[in-house]
C-alpha cells in the first residue's frame, strides 16, 4: 500500500505543479514531485511504525 501511494503521489504532484502552479521548469517539477513522493513514503512508514509500537505495548 505504501509503494502504491508513493507511485500515485508523484504524477499527481507533477500535474498540480504544471497546471495549478504553472511551473514550467521540468527540473523544478521533478524535484518537487520526488520530494512529495518520498515524504509520503516516510510519513506512512512512521505511521505504521508508531501503530506497531502501540500494538506491542498493549500485548
């Protein structure tokens, strides 16, 4: 699930940069999209880790 959301984040952010923010630089769109995708991946990983820690404490 984590990888799917990361893969979907990249093109969505690319389109937002292109059409909503009107960023024309390909390098800027690339860096922003990759940063957003990596951030989503990290945040989901932190959330899952936190959830597992809480489950371990309950047992």
